[in-house]
């Protein structure tokens, strides 16, 4: 699984450190001796799937290059309560300054990975792939998308620049302008490169044929009941990838996967994942 690009990760970390300690860590600077040395362990308080452990270690490295870090559990691996995920050692002031930012990022990413892993497990054996959406925390998308991958899921388009994806609001604008959706899709196909993916969202079965006939790569069936999804898969008949979206939860995802769809997009992976409970146990010498 490819990690998030280092340049983007570093930019996120630096912004978080500036937010957390704009003029330094006042408490540590006035209370902790300059020569004090600390060893800290990133420990799991609940079971889960690891993500952001390497990112957390990078936080310590950017605060002070003199901090030595060791990752003990790989991103993407399962762990149990009490597992030590990473260990750092270095100047106590620097360790304390980095602590909260490192924890926040590791907890957030491990929470996303853990929830994603539950969805992936729920559809195992069906052939359906769990993917994320653009419903991410502003500024953290690259990390949250990595966390989805660490949890065994896949990524949808990352940005509006990545693919043509006509959703309900786009279709409403076309309808108001008197433009047939099939004509619009063919014009879009002619305007984009041959490697650019084209997807259209529909919410009624009668919309499927004109959309697929116009030459889409994927069709998103939005907020359709399982029986309608099954019929939609039959109507598409392999001419495009079929994505199910809307109304997806851990209680419904297995039934949705059983309809034969290729992809299930789940906004909850990133917009509703709780942070995983991790702690940093510090010993100071």
C-alpha cells in the first residue's frame, strides 16, 4: 500500500505543530529541565487496525531530529489492546511538544482504518470493493485516504480534477438547460482524454439505459433499495462498472454487496469514523 506523499504529509504536520505550539510549548519550557531525556511508547488502549504510525513518528522527527523512533506495528496491521505500536526516545521537551499532534493524527487515521476494515470484512467473498468519498476532513484528505487503504479499502477520485463525475446537481442543471443527458455524456467523452474516467450518478432505473448507452465507464446507483440495485446490475449487463452509494452502513453493506455491484462508496469511512483510543506513555530521565 503506497503511503501518502512525504511533501504533503510534512505540510500537514507543520501546520498542526504551528497550530498547537505557535510560540513553543510554554509548560515544558518552564517546568522540564533542558537536559531531561524521555522514552515514550505509543500504546493501544483498544484493538484496531493501525494507520498513521509512520506519520506519528514523522511528527517527532520534525520537532527534533534528535528524537529516535521505531515503528513496532506496520500500518495496515491488526493489533490488540495493550500493543505497543511505536517507541520514541529523545529530549523530553521535544517529545512532550510533539505528543499531542502525533497522537491526534495516529488516532484519527487508525480510527478510519479500523472502521474501513469492518466494512471490508462485511463484504468479503462478494467481489464488491469498499471505497471512500470526498467527504473528508478539510486539509487531511491525503491522510484519511491512506487510512482507508490501510484498512483494506480503495480510494474514489481524490479531487474534482481527477475524473468526470456527473452527479444529481449536474444533471439538474442539464435538465434545466434543456440538454439531454446522453448528448452531454457523448460531448464530455469527446472532450476528455481517453484515459480519463467518466462516471454518472442516477437514482432511478429508467435513467440507466441512456447513460450507459452514451458510453460511461461507471454508473453510480444512488440510494436504491437492494432489489432495485440488483435490477440495475442486470440492466447495465457488464457495459460499465456499477457503484452503489447512499444508505450504506455496517448493517446494510453485506446485502448491498450481494446484489452484484462492483463498488460500494461509503462516506462514513471518513466523515463518521471515531478516533481510536491510543496513548503515549512517557518515562523521563
